[in-house]
């Protein structure tokens, strides 16, 4: 079933953008000045005309005045607000100004203080939305949508229905198909619109956004997206109706006490983590400066500090008094560091495998001096411990692979070195069931061996969890590969039931998946062993589709060859420049391969006159390969080919990138563009 965006909806989708245009402030200033002038002259017809033409500006002015009358009232504000109230009632026949005035007058002081804090967050999210919408950055828009959803709840909690409505409207417009196409979660979009309209109805604000959202919501509901995903009904993105199987309870929820256990083989590459191997040079690191400097673990809340006590001596401040208490091993060999995190019920042992750089070390296959300097010192670390227990008679082990100090936390979206600028990847915790060959990404719903599907929730930093046995209507997915065999190809559900469910479908076998719609979110490709290992992460692109899983049916996903290059090229004063940081490998499924280690592409960039059949110039693009190039371009230049410029004698051109035999992918060749 086809879906069409109306002209009205197009204006909804950029509601934040319209408020952020450079002339918006000028328009508001002129409205304010004209309104004050007409008010002083007592020209009601002019006041009516101004509010009719400036509904959005008047709405915000009323909210601002209602707040100011509570915080710092004066006669000018009283007179202006009375004029706004009277005019609004004549033009729009609603009590919106009175409702807003009562809200600020009767809210308690704690709610008002919390509202100011939430409002500051809201303004920052609006700016992020503006930027992400302009760039059509779906990764950032996803984060913005999540932040708006939390803001909506927060505004609701303090009773501010106007900004709660604004936040839910922001959530919906950030996640619309304008940006996500057929991958848009239209069940969620519809629910956000429903919340936005409901809040506006409560405060009697049926403004332009209310009038435009109404038809859009009705259209979504007509297509089966009226929040039906929550109850297991309705269609998926793209208009094809795919029944969604919500969970059915199979028994009572159980609380499982977990205990710490050191990992037996910390470098065995069998978890959904880019760092689980011998390449300590690219592990996360504590970044110390000169002697007496200190730093913590980047992602751990209330992280203990590591202090550089000497040129090759580091201590951990375990009690937060600014003094070192526990030795960080720096003997140039792999050693485990165990630290206590949290307090009370959440007190837990957290451990890392540590190492330091050496004088003759390797990074991206090149020998480099990575030993400590007087000005800087990196202490590399990777996960070394797990929390173990039993669910439904099956043993489980949870590893904090995303290194945030919590066993069993949601994945983190991280902008890592080696990724194309503005592209993030997910980093997961992992859970192993029994003696499974590969651990799974931590997930709200997970299959626990013979015990079947369970809903899992980590508690108190991962010292315990709740496990609720559930069942679903399911189908299967199988990953078909050509040229490569990823260890992980992780999908996530579209819609409310499975938006926190992550399933690895790699391995070539049929994988049971709840019926519904799924999207690819992350993958990991590895080849070779020990220090010869090559690897790359896989991230989604807008070209990828969604995967329909129907009850009792089998579906397949094809990935791998043929491989192409994605890249950006731009005209210069003398010719063309191919931007090295933009170069990435794309496979037949549309997945992008990034953070390529020890197999960085070195494509030949060719350029020709547009319409011609022969290249007029070619240059091989290589990554940084010397200490001088690293100093000039940074460490990131070892992960991507350096930019290349070619002189041309014509203005219109086409560019192609090709590599005959990459060590990890084989032949890679882009189309001319």
C-alpha cells in the first residue's frame, strides 16, 4: 500500500527548522512591536489580525508571559497578558492563556525548578534536531527522537503540557519517513503524534501544528500504524502489513542473584566486541598526561581515577581521596586489574585486562614506538570479568563489553576512530548461554537455550537480574554470504515490542526470530588469527531495507560480494579532490564496512570527462604509512586512505574508485559518479 506525504505534513516534519531560521527572530520582534502599538491605541481589529497572522509567535509569547507573571510580575506584563488573553479568546475561542497562567501560578517550587532544568535540555535537543535534519543524519535523529521521548515524560511529570506536547511532536518529526524512508518506525511516530495532540487538547491549543498533525495521524491510523504495534496488530514500515507477535507470558518472573567470575579466556574472539583479540594497541585506554596527572574510565559513572605517580608508575584511587591506593600493572605484559564499583546492593567487582605500549609495537600492521612518553601515557584495557548465574536451568555469563561499568546495559552509540565522520557504531554487552560457541549481544528478549525466550532486565549494576519466561509467534532468518563470513550480523526490532531486542543471525543457519519487522544495526567481520587478524565493523546505511519475519516462514538476508566503494569527491580550483575520510566499502546488502584493521583499502582513484569512456588521470590512494604522515594527519589517517587531488583540464567529470584485490574483501569497484 503506497503512502504519500501531504504538503501539510511536509511543514510538520520541519517544525523545528522553521523556528530556527534566521528571520524567525525578526518576525517575532515585528509581531511584538506591532502588538504593543495596537494595544496602546486600543485597536482590537488590528490585534485580532496580528494574532491570526502570528499564531505560533503568540503561542510562545503567552507561555513566556505566564511564566514571567509568576516569577517577576509587573504592570506592563499584566496589561500585555490581559490583551493577549482577550484577543486570543476572540480569535481562537479557547482558554489556553488562562490554563497556562494557572499552571505557573499553582505549580510547586520544586516542579518549577525542575522544569527550568528540563527546558534547558529541551533547547539543546532542538539545536541537535535542527542540525541532524539539515544533514539528514539518521543516527543522530534516532538519538534526538529518544531524547525528545524522555523530555516528554519529564515535562509531563512537572505538569507542563505545552512543552510535553512540543517534545512528543519533536520525537515524531525526528523519526518520520522523511528521513528514514521505509525504515521509519511508524507505530512509534503515530504514538508520539497521539501524545502530542492529547496534550494540546488538554490545554485547549488547537493551533496550526494540531490541525496539520491530525490528518497525518489519521492517515497513519488508516494504514494500520495507530499504535497497533503495542498490541501485536498493524502493519510495518513500507505499507506491507506484517503481523507483529507480542510476548505471551509463560510463567512468573524470577530474580536471579549473579556472582562475579573472571573470564577464562579474555582474548578469545567469540563475543560481539571489536576489541576481543590480541591487538591491545587499539583497545580503549586510560589517557594520562605528565606525572601527577589522572584520568578515569571514559564511560564508567563515578569512575575511580588512575594517577600517574611516576614515569612508569600508575596507581588507582579506589576511595576517591585523590591518592593512589591500588597498583595498575605496567610490566609490559597482560595482567588483570580488579576494581570495586558501586555501593550497597550494587557493589560489584569489575575487572579489565591491561597492557601498555612498547617501543617496538604494531598498529595497523606497521611497527611503531608506542612506549610511554613524558607528556602522555596510554594504559590499554579490555573486559576481563563476567557475572554468572542460572536462568531456567541454563547457565549464563554476562560481560560488560561496552565498558560502562554495568553488566547487562543497553548498547552505546560511539563515534570511534576509523569510522566515517558523523557515523557511529553500537557497542554491546554480551551474554553467553551454556557452552554456546558465540555469545549474544545483551538484549531485552533473549533465547536462553532449552529454557526458551525470556525477558531480561539487569538490576543494581548487574549484580542481579529479573528473568520472565515468554513466548512469541516466530519465523526464521538465515544469513547468506558471499566473499565474507561475518561473525555477527545483529538485527533490532522495529516497533515498541522489540526496539530493545538484538539478535545475531550470522552463522549460515536458520535463526528463530519473533514475527515482525527487523532492521540491521551492527556487524563484525574477522579473518585470520592472533596478530594476523584482520577485521571490520559493519554499520547500516540508508540503502538497506528492513526484514519481514512472518509466522512459520523462512526468510533470507544476502550480504557480501560484489563490493563497492562509497566516497565523496568535489571540484577544486584545478580539478577534483577525493576525500579520504569518506571512503568506505559497501556490500550487496547496502551494509558499510568501517574500522577496517590491517586491510585498509588502497583504491586507485580514476577520473574522466563526463560522458567519456576512458580515464584521463589515476592515482592510488594510500593511508598514512610513516611517522611524518601520522604527525601531519593524525592517527585516524592510518584507518582511511589519504585524500587525493588530481588536476583536470575540463569542468564536468566522473570519478571511480577500484581495488583489484583487497586482503579482506577481494575485488572492490565503484560505479563512475
